């Protein structure tokens, strides 16, 4: 299986790349800084140098040709202002979805955020971030040509993963190690039965594989 990940140098993306390459999937990560290439190679992923804030749909689609799954895990990151929340967290996600449609890649998984809502109120940068994520999610859900799944983790931590999660349409607030988010994503890229679902994720008591199978069966 070939999987292309937008935001390939992100903390969750690097963890996901290690998991996917360990099971011998063909993994590529899109990055905009060539200096990050060695980190991707160390994770078992092919680095693809491309700036999603300036690339065209055609340019992105060319890198998605032949992929089985596209994963949007990009983000402007902490410390970025409101403008980049819109150009990356919304704009790049919309571009990546359009490119997946153009390239004929049906399976599309989005790493969003709990609380994402295009109508979220407030003027702080985090409020802008939640609106941008919500707008991106809303756009993806309108694409009939995509078998999309949107994953909304709770507060992210760098604690060691436990492999035990709570994955539901609505979980309530909570935290989740990035290790466990990556483990859930690795299952989701294989589980097209979760297409059309927006799922919240926090730490819990259900093994990752069981949690994904459970929501896929509902």
C-alpha cells in the first residue's frame, strides 16, 4: 500500500511513518524544508519537497498519483499567527483534498482537532485555529469522490503510548499521547469501513485495533 502524508515532519506524522514503514507500506511524506529529509528517511518514509501554501492542485496531484491513501497531518504549528492557521490548517487541507480527487485517490484521512468548528467563536489564535480546522473538515465532508475519515484527537501529549483508547463520535474532553494517535491512524488507513465518519479520540481502555473495528462496524 502506498500512503502519502501531508505534513510529513510533524510529530504525529513521523510516528505514523515509522509504524507504516515497519509493516512494509510504501510511505511518502510531504515537507517544505529540505533539511527535514533525513528525519523522514530515518522514519522509513520518502521525503517529497513541496510547499502546500504555494503549490497548485496539479503539482500536489502529481505526487499523489498511484497512492492508495492520502493523510492530511499538516498544521501551521505552535507560535504561528492567524494568517497561517488559515493558509495551512484550512487552505492546505482543501488543496490536498482537491489534489486527491484529481489524482483519483479515494481514501482520505484527516488529522483534525477536538473542538474544530467553522462557526467557533472567539478572536484568539486558537479560536482561529479551530475555525480553520472546522472549515477544512466541512470541505472534506462535501467531497463525494473521497472516502474520508476525520480524526479529532483531544489534548496531545508526548507520554508513551498505552495502546488503549476511546474512539467514538463524541468522547468528551481528554488527552491522548501522540503515539496512540499514530497507532489509530495506522489502523484507519487500512479500514475503509470508517469512511464518512468524524471521530473523537482520547485515552481509554479499549485496544486500538478493537476500537477501530468497533466504530467501523457501527
